[in-house]
């Protein structure tokens, strides 16, 4: 990429994770793995640049998770608690 940037895209898609309903004593309430979450889809991107200061180098960049803002529920039974776009910065010092 221009200016020696590195970009690493990641696409993940799979059918929803199965889960089992349990009662108050943690016994199966029906068939094990009878239900499943909706399909999961995520597009992530990591972009960074290596910078050098004197004799040391460091990778400085940004991580973007769930770029499409796809609904990926994580809460059992209600299909709620989806996480939106997450942006994180990072720096890795090369010793």
C-alpha cells in the first residue's frame, strides 16, 4: 500500500452457534443443541505502519471490528446484546 501501510482484512461468516435450553437444575429442557443463534457475519480490518526512531521500530495502527455493523446477538434466548463497530488503536514495539 502507499506509504508502506499494511492492511489485513478478515471476513468471517458461519451458521449460528447452537445452544441448549436448561432448567433451574441445569438439566436439559428438551433436546441438546436444539436451538441456534442467527448466522454470524463479521468484517474486520487491521491497518498499521512501521515507524523507526533511532535504532528501534514500532508498529502503530488501528483495528476495526464488525465494519458492516451486522447484528451478531450474544444473549441467550433473546437474541440481543449485539456489538456495533469497535475501533481500537495499538502499538507494538519491536525490541
